[in-house]
C-alpha cells in the first residue's frame, strides 16, 4: 500500500497552501520583532507553530510538566522536521541546530527567525559558536537540543552523543543549568495505532527527499503526537556529561516506548539523582 493510496492529493494541496499562506506574511513580522528585540519575537513563534499543527492535522497530547526555570536546556529525540513545529507549539524556546540548516531553502530562513542557535561541531568556528550559546543562556534563553545528532525512524531512539551535552557544563548566573529530557512519539493516524508501517510517513530519516515526504504526510489524516516532559535535572547530579547523557537517553527512550505502547508516563529518577525544581 502506498502513501498516495492512503492520502488525499486535494487535502495535501489545501494544507500546504494554508501553511504557506500563514507563513509568508508572518516572516517579515517576526523579522522586525527580532531586529527590534520586541517581546513578540518570543510569543509569535509559539502561536505560529500551534496554527501550523492545526493546519497539518497534528493533535498534541502532552504529559509531565515543562520546566519553569530559565534558562533550561531541553533535550529530545528527533524523528522529523515536524518535531520543530510540535516542540515550537509547546516550548517557547530556540533550537540548537547544525550550521548547514541555516542554508536550507525556506526552512533556513524560518530557523533564523526563531533565533535558532547554529553550531559547528568541528572547524575554526566551534569556539565562537560555543560562546554564542553561552551568551544566549546567560540572557535567560531556553534552548532545545537533539542529542542524537540526526533523526531516527520514530520506533526507537538513537544513542545520545555525550559531546553535545557540553552545553550543560555552562553555569548561567553561576548556577547549574537545568536540563529537561523530553520525548516525542507519533502514535496514531485517525485514531488507529500507526505501527512500523505507517510511522515512516511522518518520520524523516536516511536519504528521504523532503518535498515528496511533506506532500505524502500532508495528504494523510489527523496524527496523534505524544510529548512527555520528564523530571528536570542538572549536570551536578551526575558528575559528568557522559552520565547525564546516559540518564537523559534512558528517560527519553522510556517515554517513547510507553507512548508507542499507549501508556505514557513520567519516568522516575534513578537512585541517588535529584530533580531540579
């Protein structure tokens, strides 16, 4: 069975036209808000992403409590470019993304307008980008990091790269940075559990071409997405970024597994670790 058979070309066209019709007029508004450092630069993306979720048929189910501390580093599994929209609808924060995303057509512009923090993992500008991240955290900006380093198939998560947790070593205002694991799972299509066959219509990984993937996904029905906020922690509770990465990976993996099984629940902290308030 193909996505073309499952989906509706008319629905796909209408959704994409509505998405573009919402996005293009708001881009200059957000650009002005960012340039003038207006409060709108933080609130408009939250509203925008919620409208995009409605247009494209994503129904969000949230579990757990989002950290109320600022700044907070949210660390999450990565399934698709749709994650940006979904997390953007729930968390008023900026994303940490690899530098090449800035060069993507349209999505690169949108990333800049959401004040995405672009990083080089290697090369001469690595130190410069680390300093920029520290400045953002010192200013109280919340950030969202995908520590797998790439997107997966949505059925499980990839290992978290401990090197990416170097951000957690920053101490904004002289205090430990709050780190909150967050899991995301695409669970149902029109109320029916997706399973391994349907999930790749929304997961974007490997060598999938984005345009065709977006067209197929937009033509399908309403998608249930479970997002779970796990207890916040700090690096000090674990002693090393490797241990912190392993803890966050376990929490997120448990959240994904529970959501796919239809039993989302907040995972408990391991013995000896303490949650940040």
